[in-house]
């Protein structure tokens, strides 16, 4: 082999080695630094501003800023649907025109589509985003080709959760003349029992149209409409010392029983019993539809409910085998509250217990006429009349001990003489107003949210 040929072959071999080595290095570098992964891994909202609007003591409008901790409203990432959203909406009046993220992690780089130019620009946790509408965020894989786009949807409540909106549903003329009322809801049906011109009648409506009432007179003209209760699909009432019942709320018959005392009220029915009181306020119960009665055990030397006696059954939120029966009445012009725990398995028998007034005067049970109790939002709702007008609604979160007047505001209803109230399965409060015949409907906002 000539010296020149040897030099040429050596040079070609060296060049081939460089090419091979360069090619391996290139392949290795590509595998380590590029990827087609383009997934949003996690996102967390930072601190946001919320505007609070209120009036000063002088009656002028005032605004101040509070802060919302965004991490308390976790973001959900829907990989299949391509969405980043908060399942629990931010409080009303939260400013989402300048949203910050404390965490924004992805497997690639991120860009956001501009609201003004329509072009994609890089985004990081140092940026603020205008999220008053949906925003398009794209994650780009390091391979320079792969990408995935997500829609950012930051949701804000449009109404305050604990505020309440009342609306006037209509007027029913016969209701205006009612001197006594008791409203009962059963499923989607509403029965308003009313004493109109000395004649007891039932006014029918539905929860969807509570002001569309129709009237039918009761078969027993001596029925005390304020005593009517519903128990296991049957209506019960008192009529001049007799216990009567009805399947349709119109035709009433005498219940064959020997009452142990002259009952003056049927304040409440539990899941398994009827409850009655006598003129002295003593409690009695029946577990067979009023055929037999027994005197209930009570605390001794306590003021008993003698007049204006009404009650409500409070289901347990934790155990379906327990419920409470709460009775409110007047004793010498003073409101008194009694309560009994019921074990529906009969494993334990509890007596009626007197609830003394709370030490805080702002939460004392008020004196109201035409009182109505209802179970609402896990609490006991009390409405009635004071000085001939609608009293401020009270809500008892501890179901009998303290009564808060700051939670539910009264509607601008015209009412006198009588009042009745029902609460519905979709969390509405419905008022039937004597004197005016008005029907009002309201609900705490958050109870209507889905």
C-alpha cells in the first residue's frame, strides 16, 4: 500500500468515527432534553381581593377591600375535558380581573392567549391574569411539536350566600279574612287551614304555585284549625274537646278514644307519635293514631306551655334513629320552650326538658302571636306577629336555646290577624298573610345553589 493511499484511508476512518460519535451524542441529547409530554400538573390560586360594600352610620356608601385565600378554593384539572376550574365558587364580589397563582406546574412551558391580540405569550406565577371570562392556556412539550390547551374558568358567586331574596307571589282574597291559620306541607302539596268568617276551611296550593289557592270548607265547623297536624298521612285536630281525623283534609271523623285530659293543643307529631297538651301544659303522647294516650315524663316545677302552643319535629342530621320534638308556648305571657329527645329504637326513653332563657338578651325567644315553627336549614325557624305586624324571623341553630334575628330578614309583607308558614323540600319559606291575603316566598341564597 502506498503512503498516500494509507493517509487517505486513515483520514476517512477518522472522519467516520467523528460522524458516528457525533450522531450518538446527538441521539443521547435528544432523549434527555426533549419530550412530547404536555400536561398541566397542578394549579393553586393565590391571594385575591374582594370588595365589601356597606353603609356607614351616616347612611353613605362605603367600600373596603378584604382578602380571599385562594388555596381554600382548590382548582380541579379535567385532563380529558381540558378544563381548570374551581368547583366551589369564590365569594361574591371577589376581583378576578387580576388573578394570581401561587402554584402553576406543567410538564412543559405554558402560554396564555391574549385577550387583545389573540397571540400566545409565556405565563408564570409572577403574572396576573384577567379571568373575568374563560382563558385559554396551552402547555407545550419540549419536543417543540406537542401541545395541549386548557380552558381556565374561575367562578365567582353572583349573590351573597347568606343573604335572602323575598318575592311576592300573589294575593288570595279569602286569605285576607282569615282570623286563624295553620299551614302544612306534604310532598308538593300545601294545605292552609284557615278560619274564615267563622267557618274552618282548607286552601289548597302546590309548592310550585303557592299563591294559586282553591278553597273547600271543612265538614266539622268546630275544628280548631291551629291544632291541625299531619301524622303518617292522616290529619288530626281538636274539635270542642274531641279528637278528630281526616284522610283528605276535608271530611273529618271522631277518633274513638278516651282522652286522659281535656286537650287544648296538638303541637307536634314525630315519626312515631302524636303529642298533645292540656290546659296546664302537661304533655301526652299516642303511638297508635290517637286511640290510646299516656302522660309523658317532664322536669318538675318548670313553667309549662299553656297557650299559643306550637311545635316542630327536628330530624337528626347524624342518626336516622333519633329526632327531637320541640314545643313553644306561652306561660303567663312569657314564652317557654320544651324539648324531648326521641330514640326511635326505644332503647332509651327521654323526658321532656325545659330550655331556660339564654343569658344574652339579643337571643332570647320573643313573645309573638300567631306563632309558627318550621324546620329550616338544619335549624328551627320561628315567625309570628308583634304589635299587629310581621315579627322579625328568628332562627335557632341550637334548636331551642338561642334565637338569632340577624340571619333571616322579614319581607315587606302586609299582614295582620293571622299568619301561617311552611318550608319546602327545595328550601323555600312560604308565608300566608292574614289581613292582606298576600303570599310571599323566599330562600337563603346558598340553599338554592347547585
